[in-house]
C-alpha cells in the first residue's frame, strides 16, 4: 500500500470536469485506488464517489493505492492534482 497527502490547488476543487480527468488517470493503473478526505474514503475510479466528498480548492486529500503499480498510481495522481488539473498533466 502506498499513501500520499496532497492539497487540491485549483480554485473550484474536484467538481465534474477535474474529477473526470482524475478518474481517467486513475483508470490507467491496475491498482485499487482511493481518495480520503477527513474520515471518508471513496473509490478514486468512481465519479459519484469523488463528487460526494465535496472537495474544494485548498482541501487536503489523501491518495491511497494498493497493487502492482501503486507507487506510480499515487505519484501520477498527485502530479495531476498539483498541476491544477491542467491538460498538460494528463
């Protein structure tokens, strides 16, 4: 299991469009991936799960992966969040 905390940089947070980018990136990996905010954990490959967390800009989230490519998955998703969900990071 590989875990890393990251602060959501973009102003609007993880609303539908950035969440879709996040899911597309998460689906590139075989590992099981979760996002944790405070005491809630959701599947990072689920749009409804991500949206249900209500993540806004400046929120700290934890990205957790478990599987063969767990470190690459977490690092790739942290890079995407750090980029503010820019098109370049995808």
